[in-house]
């Protein structure tokens, strides 16, 4: 049970706790900003490229610098909140996120933007885990907490869904810089309100932070992604490709060795002996590597090939964004009747159908058949699959490990997506071969969607073979209990 601990004289003199709705609103605002910035930059990518002279590989790093730092430090951010206080880490993460947004919005060179996006991701990794724990510590168990968590989940889904539209409006009305600068006034308001109203809380215990583990896994994945991005220009056998690939693999291997030996690991490897945890994370990693790239390439296709404005591109993807929310809402109902494993497989197959449809795109495609319908199928499937995989990942773990396995499934999805985007960007660039005609770009994007279709079919087979069946899942729960 978490105990509220006041850290300052001002907080100790408070005679009444802050209104619960205000704590929920502040936690949800932090979560909204974190999720929004995963997707809001997509429609701004062509404008960023034109203004800062970014290469095609540079564009993928605008997305990946944030995602890799976010995923690599997320588990560390959650543990820091447990040890040093959820309010403190919420404020530190939000402050860092807001300052990095200001730096990114004012960037004059490509490297400055990429550095700001990486620092944004670090801030998000510190901020995000505290949003849920602050909420649950403020709302008592029962129906009220369930409603609060449902609100937090819906806000997270809404942040991802709103990213394309918000980005399109800002780029069209102002400039690409405002997809980052908009975070500054919003972050400042949330920061001031949080200092005034949030109450400190922390978990018991004296475990240390596994900073070496976080640094190793983040550096390893970033190095691997860089090595993959080099294959298009240098080939698979060139030193410029092999050195970062081998170095990245070595860093990941070293991370596993550190986790096996440290007394307080960032990722307890013993959890991976649980079939539900290992299989769900593997499935999320594989499927995420395909699904994550959808927004990136759909935005480029709409603007670079079909000639959509940033606002039009954002509006074009609104149905796809709503489909994610719909899939997430339908999944729990279907899970009660057909089981989590079957819903995960169904969602993955629906997404694969959408990716296969999208792979038939043409340079003169019509909106209905070239963007809307396949986009809805892709994201409806993604929403259907994510919820049961997250449920399975936590089903066999002990209650004390719930936070760790929740962070692990999010990390698997984000890291899989980051590496997948690096691979898919390389595939598209190799197919277009520096040609920028609509037909050449379409051929590259279509190959990406065909590749993603194959990856999702493999993911569906993996789920069928490895995810626990309902009866086995219950047995695992009984043994864990």
C-alpha cells in the first residue's frame, strides 16, 4: 500500500488533500503530452526536412530519437519514482520535457533537433510512469479507481489519435516548430499546478537505481538502429554498417549480463521464465516493429506522393486514429467471450489485412481506398491486439511485479517499433534508390507495407504457438499465486 509522504513545510500544513478530480486531470495532462509527442511530429516531417536539410535517415531519427530514449529509460523512470517520490519525478520529467520542447522548436540545425527529441524522450520516460502511480495513490481502490484508470487510458489513446490532426493544424497555421513549442505553455501551466496541488508519495524499500542497465539497453538499441540505417548507403558488409551492428549487439548482451548479476535489476530476467510474460513481450516486439511505422509512411505518402497539405494529411488519418480507440474499447468485451489469446491473434490478422491492402497503393490513389479503409483496418487491428497482449503479459506475474511487467510490455512495443522503423526506412530507401518521383516513392512505401504484412503474419503464428491458452493461463495464475 502506498503511503503519502509530504516533503515540504507548505505541504505538511495543508489541512485538506487536493480535489481528486484535479489530481486525475494533472496526471492525465502529463500522459497526454507524452503520448501526443510520439505521433504529432509525423505530419511535420516534410517541413522539418525542407527547413533543416534533413536526410531521409534523419527524418526517421526525429521519431526514433524520442522513441528509443523513451523506451530505454522508462523502467528506470518508474523505479526512480518509487524511490525518490512520484511527484518529484513527475515535476523533473515534465520540466525536462518542456525545456527540450523549447530547444527543439528553436533548433537551427538538424543535430539540434535530434538532440532535443532525445532529451524529450528522456523527460517522457521519467514523467510517464509517475502519471499512473500518482493517480492510483490519490484514488481509493474500487469503482472510482477503475473509472480514473479508464480515463487515463482513454486520454493516452486520445493523445496518440490527436497527434496527426494537432500537428497538421499547427504546421498549416504556424510552422513545424509549433508542434514542439506548443508543449511549452501547456507544460508550464501543468507544472505550476502540479507544484501547488500534487501530494508526494513513494513506495517503501531501499533498492538502488539500475542506471548502468538503462544506459546499456538504450545505447545498444540506438547503435543497432543506426547500424540498420547505414545498410542502405553502405551495404550489409561495409565496416560502417558492421561495426555499429556488432557494437549494438554487444551492448545488448552486456545489458543482459548486468541484469543477471545486479541485486536490483532494471528488468528482472526471472520474469521471462513465465510463459505469459515472455510470449506476450515477444509478440509485442514483433508486431510493434510493423505497426509502429504505419503513421510515418502514411504521412509521407499523403504529402510527398498525393500532395496533401500538412492539415489535410492530419485530417486524412483521423479515421485511423479513431479506429485505434475503437479497437481498444472492443478488446475487453471480446476477451471475456473468446479469450485474450484469440483476440490478440484476431487483431493482428485484421492489421495484416490492412497492411496488405495498403501495399497496393498507387501514385494516383483515391483517399477512400488508398488511405482511409486500409488505415482503419491497420489501426483497428492494432487496438484489438494491444490490450490482450498487455493483459497476458501481467497475468502470470506476482502482484509485486505488476509495475515492472507493465513497463516491460510498453518498452517492448516502443523498442520493437524503433528498430522496425529503422529497418523499414532502409527498405524504402533501397527501393527508391534516391529517386523522388511519386512513382518511385510509392514503390518504396508499398514494399514497406508488404514487408510489414509478412511480419504481422509471423507475429500471428507466434501468438498461436506461444501465447498461453485460457486453461493454461489459469493454471499459471494458480501456480503464481
